[in-house]
């Protein structure tokens, strides 16, 4: 990495740590002018900042207002980069339909939205229900649009159990394997995925696209 690029990534991270949405937006725009890869801008720049604040918060060294401001700045930067992320994909055959949501009780949306954008860029039709979504909404929408995949994000150890509830409900209704289930979010581990019998898991947005393709039998596209 050149020194200039490294300095720019550091500025990006710092704008999130400081909760400076305007600066984050300007830096995101600058990255577009410089033709930087939008996903790398997010993962090597902005995400470093939000993870830092998350760790500080976890250690009791940052407080809720700082977490909120960092979240807002992160959201603002990702929104600027979203059209660029979508441009990464090319027009191609429809890969499948995905209903995406953050589970009930959980309002973390940044990672889920990023996953949705990358899936859309890769040819999936994505219905993003947003955050805090009860099982009935998620399953109801999946049936309504005849979805191939339900994708659920959970960022809290207290809400990840909601992923299991949705899977159990799908099993009860005899809707699997017709509807595949993909899960993700910071606290999700492979052990958890095995335990709840989800069909797929990824720790990031690029991996989520790969798994979604596998789940619809189009891994080679
Ligand atoms: Co919250 N929060 N938060 N928070 N927050 C965490 C998750 C936490 C780990 C921070 C910490 O303590 N270190 C902690 C959870 C602890 C735990 O459960 N063990 C925590 C807490 C405690 C809380 C509150 C309870 C705080 C409080 O009120 N006292 C509260 C809960 C509110 C609620 O949901 N009911 C809360 C609130 C918030 C804000 C609203 C302030 C804000 C969110 C803003 C928003 O989304 N609009 C926020 C933020 C920003 C965070 C951290 C700092 C960053 C999350 C983020 O956006 N990361 C987070 C710490 C951390 O995770 N390091 C933290 C960037 C994003 C790109 O990554 O979401 O992981 P991520 O998504 C990745 C992958 O996980 C994966 O791909 C994405 C892209 O690479 N992925 C999937 C995600 N979903 C996927 C789905 C898939 C596949 C892959 O398939 C379907």
C-alpha cells in the first residue's frame, strides 16, 4: 500500500471514530474521484474505525453517544459508496430472490445493507426488509415473493437466537429445503450455524455472494 493510500484509509477510519459524518462523506466522494475500489475503501478504511469504536465501547472506554455517531458516520459513507458497489456487477441473468433482514430486537443495519448491495450487484433480486424484523414478517415476505433464500443478520449475542426461531418455523411449516437460509453478523460462528442448521454462512459481504450463488446452484457464475 502506498503511503498516500495508507494515510487516506487512516483518515477514513478516524472520521468514523470521531463520528464526523460530513468528513466521512467527503472522504467517500474523494475515493470515488480517485477510482478506488469501493469495497476496499469500506473494509480497509471506514470499517477499521467502526470496529475500533466497537472495541472501545466493549471495553467501557467509549459510550453510547460515540457508538451512535460512529454508526451514523459509517452509514453515511456506505450510502455514498453504494452506487459504486452496484456498478461492480454487470447485467446478467437473474440469480435468485433473497429476502434479507436484521432479526427482531436488533437494529444494526450497516453490514446487512452491505450484504444486500453486493447481492444486488451480483444479479440477485433482493428485498431488504430492514431491521428489527419478526420471524412472521421474514417468512411472510419470502412466501409472497417466492424467495430462494432468506438472509438474516444479527449483531447481538442476545438476538442471534432469533435466527434459529426463523429456521424452526420454516421447518415446522415444511418450507425447507425449498427456502434456503443464510446467516451472518459479527457474533455468528460456524458452530452456531451448524447448531441451528442454517444452509449457509459468511463472515463478510463478498463471501455472502459466494454462498448465495452456491445455495441457488449457480456457484460457477
Ligand atoms: Co452496537 N453493538 N449496539 N450499535 N455496534 C456491537 C454489535 C457490539 C459488538 C459493540 C461492543 O460492545 N463491542 C455490541 C454487541 C455485544 C454482544 O452482543 N456481544 C453492541 C451493543 C452492546 C449495542 C447496544 C446494546 C448498545 C446499547 O444500547 N447499550 C445497542 C443495541 C441496539 C439494538 O440492536 N437493539 C447497539 C446500538 C448500536 C448503534 C445503533 C449505535 C450502531 C448501529 C448503527 C446502524 O447499524 N445504523 C452500533 C454499531 C455501529 C456497532 C458496531 C460498533 C459496528 C457494527 C457495524 O456496523 N459494523 C458493533 C461492533 C462491531 O461489530 N465491531 C456493535 C460494520 C459492518 C460492515 O460489519 O455488521 O459485522 P457487520 O457486517 C459484516 C459481517 O458481519 C457480515 O458481512 C458484513 C460486511 O462485511 N454480515 C453478514 C453481516 N450480516 C450478514 C448477513 C449474511 C452474511 C454476512 O447473510 C445473510
